[in-house]
């Protein structure tokens, strides 16, 4: 049998374990078991491996941290997930290219981080000016839509200084895309395709309105704060039993930047996608009316003021783009870290990123 190219490649590796009759090393392609070499090696050493044989000790491991706290040790554990992550990102870009989308690279620093009370931006100092890391590329992307682009997507970092946990990091990877002349149903179809593409599994998606969900698992109410509480405490835990779910028709009080439903203005064209109980994406039939958008911003500012939260300036460039004309469109933001978690059956975001926040 002709040896594969893989077996003839010389690779750098880390010694994982030293046994009497075998040396286990970690390479970029996985664990390789080698015969004991003629040179002395110890756990953690950087070695060179060729055709399953350790041919050189490049450097002994003299790091002062315990081995289990060293970067290479963690990388050895999460490398399969990182490879899958890389493949998913490649698949996503290829799919958007085939759908005639343009990838856009919008600013990370902004003076206008958004006004919704649940968003807590991270402040940065740039020379003598205060700036914020973006919580979403939404405002910049809608300005591009107003300028004439029709199908665009962003695949990059966003930042939010809110809760921390296995599903929340302050720095995360966001996939956000917009279609002109599109409806929320078009975005739902995109989500179904993307989840199947990333996971290799076709799912049966269920659609249930917020009103129906509250009637089923909570108590119907018009109080937006109580609705949010019930969604978190009662609805989301029960969505697990439905598998893949679109939670639709958010009440007008929680519309965010979504337009209201024409047949029921007490609800909006906002929806969220959940898979196995984990929130994956948040989509809108987008509001294009500059007057109504300014009124919503003013309401958000008043709400922030009443809660004692920091106040930020309105994005007048965004509002001016709406006034110039924003085509009918729909947009959605998806958490890529959570999508990769789903695809790899990981339990936490820390297992699908190179460096979690406590090691960044």
C-alpha cells in the first residue's frame, strides 16, 4: 500500500503522555502514538514527528504554569471543535456567495452603540474621544442598504458587557444578514438552511407566537418587562421539548427595530430562532419609517434614564439614511459560537473558541 501524504509529513507536536512502551503526542491533526525515541522527552515538550517517530526535541517545556493551564493543553482538547468551526465558517461564506450576497466589513468602534435597555456596550477611549465596541453592525448595514446594496452579510465580532456564562461571552462572533424586498419568512428559510448546513441535520421547525407561548407556559400580560421575565423563566425552558422553534410575533412593546404587523399592530414582525432550548438568532421585518424610528429611540432613552442607565447619542447618520429611503427589507443576527456549539454538541462557548475571556 502506498503511504498517504499525511504519514510522510514532518510535524511539530507536544508530548501528552510518556509510557514505558509508547509516547502519545498531540499534533494539529490529532493524537499520534509513537515508539519511545532514542532521545529523552518529557510531558509538554515540543518535538518534531516524522512517520510516527519522534526525530527531535525542539525545546523542553520550561513554562512555569502547570501543564493543564498551558495554552497547548487546552488546544489539544478543543482542536476538533475549532476545525469544525473553521469548516462551518467556510461553508457559510460559500453559501452566501452562491446566494449573491456581498460580505461587508463594518466598523468595530462607534459613537452610537444602540439605545435598547438590555444592551450594555463596552466603552473604549480613542485619543480624546469616547467610543464603544459595536453591540451589532445593524446601523451601519442599514446605511449600506439605503446606499443601494441589496443582499449583504457580516461575519465578525460584536461585544456586549452583559451576563457571563456558558452561553454568553462579552466578545462573540456574529453573523448578520439582510435581504431587500424580503419578509421574515424568507429569513426563517435561511435559518433552516444554515442550521442544516452547519449540523448536517434537517430539522422540523415549529412556529409559535409569543402570545401562544405565554398562554401555554405562562400568564398573558401586556407588561413588556413581565413578558421578558416570563419568556426567560417559563417559555425558553419549555422550548426544548419542541426542538427547532421560531418564536414569532413579539408584542409591539418589544419590537426593537422591527416594523409592526399590518394585520395586528399590537404585535411586530420580530421573531427569534431556538434550537434545543438555546436562542440562536433574532430577526426582523425591518422598520423603515424614520419618524417612528426616532420616536422609538426617544422612548428607549427615556427608559434608560428612568432606570439610571448610561445614555448614548442617537445615530443621526442612521436616521438620515432612513430619511433618504431604506428599501423594504428583512434582517437577522445569528450567534456563530452557539451554532458551532450545536454542531459539535459542546456544552459551552469556551469549548468552541480559541481563547475564552479568562484566557484572552
